[in-house]
C-alpha cells in the first residue's frame, strides 16, 4: 500500500474511532502497539513496566479519542505525546530516573527482524549504547525515533512538535557527541 493510501486509511480509522467504533480503534491499536511499546521499553529497561505503560497509553487514548482533533499532525504523534506524558507520570510516581536501553536490547524488541540493518561489532554497539545513554533527553529521543523507530525528519518533527530544523540540529549534536567518543570520522 502506498504511503498516501496508508495515511488516508489511518485517517478513516481515526475518524471511525472518534465516532466510537471499537473495531477501528482496535486496528489503530494493532498498527501502533509495537512502536509505542518499543518507545517505552527503550526508556524503562523493563519489559513488564513497558507492557503495563503501553496498555495505559492505549486506555488513555481510548478514553480521550472522542475529543481527538487532527491539528496537522499524524495520529501516531498524538500517541507518542500520550506515551511521553504517561512516562513522565510513571517516573514522578516512582521517583525513577529516565534511562535509555542499550541498542542491542532495543533491537530485540522488534517483532520482525531487520535484515537490512548494517552489522556492527558487538563491542562497538555496546559503546554506542553507553554514549547514547549519556546524551541529553531531547537528543536521545530524536536519535531513537530516527534510528530505532526509523521515522524520517519530518515525522520526528511532527511527533515532537518541533521544526524540522530543530530536529536536524538535535540529530547533528547527538551524533557529534557519540562520534567524538568513538573516534569515528563519520556517522550517518
């Protein structure tokens, strides 16, 4: 299915869900479940907590779906916004600090293997994961959405409510920080 057709199909499902159609909401749930789970898992490092919060995100979404208004942002941006606020609430309640999951574990979360991903030596992968964990939250979130979730710059900008230029700056700064530590000439 072409991206335009997928977007139209998603908008149609969202409209039906807003009108109270449980089946349409179920399809949106199935479509976005893994990405929202993976987003939370990377932050929490705990499978059970990520599962619980993922369900909380979708319960909150279902309760609020009747008030949803498209404001030029895709529906998944709305879901990520709810996921981020749910995560903040979780950390406040539990006095926990935000930590990033090392990449090698985050990659295992995916339901389908990515055979096109470049093969990186385990030692380098662990070093990259350690350096990502040291980045400021906004840079780490941008890199996670770009390289783990595989969204493009425009989608990340809409999800985070930032301009594409701001996302590019955060990407550049994050990659430069990691590059310095690793001593690499170029990271894409």
